[in-house]
C-alpha cells in the first residue's frame, strides 16, 4: 500500500508497511544515527582508482521513526545498474569538488531533492566495485532531510519512494536474489515491494548492511546465509 504525492508528473511515494518490525530492533531515530556516526572515521579507498561514484543515503522522520529514500533505476541498454533498486547517486564528475558534492548533485538531478539544507550525519566506509580488486570505488553519505517535500524524477529514475528503515530487518524480507535472468549465482537481498518483486541487492545491500551494522542493528541472514 502506498501514499502518493504528485511530483513533477511522477509520483513520490511512501510505502506503508503493515505489521513487520525488525527482529528485536527498537525504534531508531535521527539522534541514534547521529550518535553512531559522529566522530567516526570512515575507511576511504583512494589508491589505484580510475573511477569513483557517490550515493546519498537520505533519511527523514515519519511519526517518530525513520524512513529511507530508495529509487528504482530506469531500464537502459548498456547500463550495468539498469532497473536496480538503489540510492540516488552516480559517478563523480571532473566538475565535482568532492565525492559528497557529487552525491548531492546527483540527488538533485535524479529526484529533485536538494540536500543543501539537509544535515550530513556522516560518511560510511567506501566500497570497491566487484570483483575485487577493482579500480572503481563508491562513497556513501548519510543525510537527514527534515522536510523533503515532493520528488521530481528525471529520465534516469523509474520510481522513488520512502521505505521504513526498521522494516529492512523483517526476516520474511530477507531473500536470495539472482545476479541476472540467466545466472545461477545468488546474492542476499531485501524484498522491499512484494507486489512488484522489487529487491535491494548488490552494492545497495552492501551499503545498507554496513550502515545498519554501524547502528548496532545488523541485517539478519538471507535464506542461504551471507
């Protein structure tokens, strides 16, 4: 079930999750995230890189708990992340002063959300592309947007919605997800939209696992373990 708001011809939606709750989680608020990230020195990947990307993990308050912004990328030929569930973000361009600037720019371009007045809560450890070793690294920045407003999606984004942070740990959402239609290789994933079969996996899952572990709330294992 969703709650919809017109946003530049698109729909900015908040998924309303019935039941659920984590596997022992308390209610996480923005103060909990601040305390977990303040003063934390992330592990940065700097050497031997040819390409870098950056994403924004955007949180907002929803009746005392936190929601997380997720996007579904448009399906495009030649795009390795075509159709994936993701965070707003993209490659760091030569005009970007920092990786954080790239994450903010991409968020504004992709979903029409300016992070200029949002609070930067912290930065997670950089993650390398796969397979390792890799000359590609991704940085993730955690923001709190107190009043994000409606979203306006560009051509790179098929859909965007706010998802309850605590519901990520629901055991029934932990699944094994194939890397592709013809692949037998399975990766841990989180089912975030059962009617449409949309699953967070891959790099976005890895960042969520890191983020929630920093908060002291690691994800449960998928059916075959992680």
